C-alpha cells in the first residue's frame, strides 16, 4: 500500500504514478485569453449550464474581473447562469438579501445569478467517502445539466489554497448545513474546529458529490492572477499580493488542473512562490490533492499544453519561466520583514 504523505509535504512530479490528463495553459491574462482557453474545454457543456465562480466580498480587489466573465458569457455562454451559495460566517454574503447587494456592488449584473440555497437545500450522495455519505447543497443545483467551474486560484486561510476543489467543495455546499458539516465538529463552539488533513478530505468529499452529479459535463478553469495568500472571502482585508501573475489553466480533470497550479507555484524562480507555499504547507493543503487521487477524482500527472505556442508540451518550470523577474521584489521583501 502506498504511503500517504501528510499535507505539508510536496510530492514532486517524478514521484507520482498513474495516468496523465491534459491541462491547457495560456499566459494571456485577459478577456481574450479566458475565451481562448475556454474553447479547449467546452465541448462537454450542454443543456442548462451553471458557471460556478466566487463573486467575492464587497469591492474585493482580487476576484476574476467581471468584465472578463461578461465577455465570455456574452460570446460563448449567452444562456448560462452564475451560481453561488450563502456563507457560513456572518457578513455581507450571509443572507440572500445581503449577498445580492454584494453581487451588485461587485458588478455581477450582466447575467442571472442564482444563489442556489436561497430556497433551501437538497442532498447529493458521497460515494466512497470516509466522512460523509451525503452532502447538503443548494436546492437549485440539480436543475442544471452542466457546470463550468471558473476559479480564481489563490491562497486560503483554512484550506491552504483555493482551486477548483475548494470552489466546488465549499462553494456548492449550502451556507447553513453543508458548510457546517465541512468546518465544524458536532457540539463544538468553534465554527472552524476542523482543520488540516481532515478539513481537506471533507472539502474533497463535498466536491465529489457535486462532480459525480454532473458526470462528464463539468469543466475547470483556474485563473492564476492576483494570488494573495488569503481567499477572496477576505475581500479588501486580504494580505498583499506578492506572488507573480502566471496565466490561466484549464482541464476536464479537476485534480490535474489544481495540481498543475500548485506545481507552477513550487516551480516559480527567485522564490516567487514563497508566500503561497508557506500558506499551503502550514495548513496541510496538499492533502486536497492526494485525497482527490485516493477518491478517484482525477490524475495528479498531466500533460501541460501551451496554447499560445502551437500546443507545445511544456513543464511547470516552463510555465513559470521569465515571470518572477517582472514582479515586485520590494513588495516581497516588505512581506518577509513583516513576517519576521
């Protein structure tokens, strides 16, 4: 039996085993870049399409730019709907009324936005999990036939990093029951009492419930831009962005696309990924990846295709090449000084 490494230990590509999936990559961080990479993973999306993204806290500076999403939806997804759920914590997205005000403030007014737990919950089965047999999601979720998971890849206070797995696992769980199941031990007065390996496993099991529901009709896009060590849940209070912008990745394999993003962070030259690596390992966030593999949710080996250069096969190191020297080393040095 393969030894399971703890979630603070990074496993290099050459030490992984199994099949490979395809992950597409572009350095073009723009409306055009998002549209171009979407076209590589859209063939399985049909019927009533949900676009799952993090619409953010009021005036949060790091979310996927709404104008990019507007362009994509007007050109490629004119009948699609953005989906969200209310938050577990009290704040500007806790109730549906508060949430809709925040959605308007952040500019998500160009298409329908469905807060899927607005009218309650439903359950989806969790197959093969060790923590759950079912997960509570918004009652509207089963009304959709396909889902595009459009994720701002970044750090996360509890999960270490927020990729497609976190976007679905936390973001589709309803705000009162599902999220509580993931974050809080029964009877605990600490709502964030579950952490490290167990939290990562619970997030992945929640994700599995949703992607099993959609089957092959789900695609994943991760935008590696404005990557604070904090989630977009932190809004204007997020830690400064000290990690260089990279590009956009997409796949039909959730594990492969999240793993590729993590690999690029680890491969950034001149210690450019330091802040995110520290956040990920300190929270044991890498367990998200190994547990997704154990659950059969995808492959942690992949072929990375550079769609900017005639679909050339590249490595995570190639993806990060030439990026770090362009970012703000003065910012990074201040960050290290603040950290002591």
